[in-house]
């Protein structure tokens, strides 16, 4: 995948981690392949890492999910074992850990990146000290949780949700899929009470995530902008605008958001020697805007051209690429 994406100047550069090592035995697994490898014990954790390494994964991702039946402490040895095995394989460890307690375990396991905000409690000094000592990168994904709420609201209202896509980069098949709430009556599946609970939880998670991002930024920890695209209404490509704007609203300067979206993101991929900054020896990957992004990060919506590997493409050409049928591998 990385080789194919690297050669195609019409799309993004990709580094793939493969199936997630999960502390939850998730139901979402297709017969032909697994999206989640359940960590039932330390041996499974180590075997999972070795399997992913043998398949050419660029990183090891752990889905550290805490449930009443499996609290933080029960899964901690498995995450630590996965981290140790990833270190042995020379692969970075990425951890989904949205609670402060599990995030600290992930840091002790040597997480190269925390792929979401800590959303339950204020980040404390112990967290900051661990993150600095491990050189961990923090990827906040502030806006992803609201996508679930917005999709639930659309289902309840039986109408297609609004799509934030100012530059027309969402493909027609996805746009058509988003119209399903207006075509299929699933409103009985989402009650008003459920939406109210989701809204309360979403508001609280967003407030805590924003405050924690500011704490991390003020501590000088590297931040990488990311969206967790693929979740409901967190659309590939288009979701970066709202995410960057949420980071600025959390208290980061436009320049801090810009750096997190370029150099920080390249560091998160372990590819800062290839791209992420404008200097000799890097790929010529640039976005040309019609307005100054250091005045407000919202000016990233005003794209004029995209330069990928030295190939210049106009916005009109990129829209045509998005509208064309997918290329078969």
C-alpha cells in the first residue's frame, strides 16, 4: 500500500499499521480477514505483533478499550507486552487510549503516539513527564466524537446530514451513502433520550479534550493533527478543516496548528526525513492557499493548488479525481 500510494501523485502518502491489537474481543471481523486481533493474554500480544511485522506493517496499533469486565489493570500487562515486542521488532507503537489511566499505561509501554485525546480527566504532571521522557506524539482527534452525534441526529430526523466539504473532495459514492437516513426509516433505533445522553457526553468529552490539548501543547510535547477519518461524518480529506479549527479554538495558535498538521504529522508517520517541512532533500508536497493560514487556520479551506511530489494540480483537477471511479489495485 505504501509503495502504491507513494507512486500515485493524485492521492495521499500512506503508512499502514494493519489490524488492531484489541483488549476488546470486537464483533467486527469479516470471515476472510480480521480487523481486530483480540489480546487474550501476553502470548497473544507478542504473537500479534510478530504477525503484523511479518505482513509488513509500518506500525503496531493497540486498541486499549476499558470495560467493567476488563478494567485498565487487567489489560495493562498485555499492552506492555505488545509494546515490548514492538520495540524488539523495531516498529512504533500507536495506542488508542482515551482515558488518563490507560494513556499512562500506553506511555509506559513506549507508545510512539497516542492517537486520541484523553477525554475523561485533566492530564496531570505524571502524564506530561512520561510523554516527554518517551518522546510521545499526541494526536487529539477533537472532532470525531461529534460525528456520531450528528449522524444520530440525522437518523432521528430522517434527513441527510450536512457535509462540510468546501473543496469538493468527497467521492460520489460516499455522498450517496450519507443520504441513507433520508431514504431508510431508522428513526426508531435512536430515541430522543439516547440523543440527549450522546449530546451530554459529547460536550463533556470535547471540553476535556480541548483543555488537555492545550496542556500538552504548553508542555512542549509534539502534536500531530489527525481526524480518525472513516468514522461517521469524519470524512477522509474534508474532515481536516473542522479538526484544525477545533485545535485553534482549544487555544493553539494558527502556526502551532500548521506545524502539527505538517511536521508533526510527518513525525507521527516516522517519515519526517521525506516530507513535512520545506527544505532540501524533502518531497515537494505543498498546499497553495488563497489566504494566510497564520492569520486563521480556517484559511486552509481556501485551497488554490496542491503540489504532490513536484506535480502541480489545480483545485478543478483534484475535484475531477475525487469524482472519478476508484482505481482498482
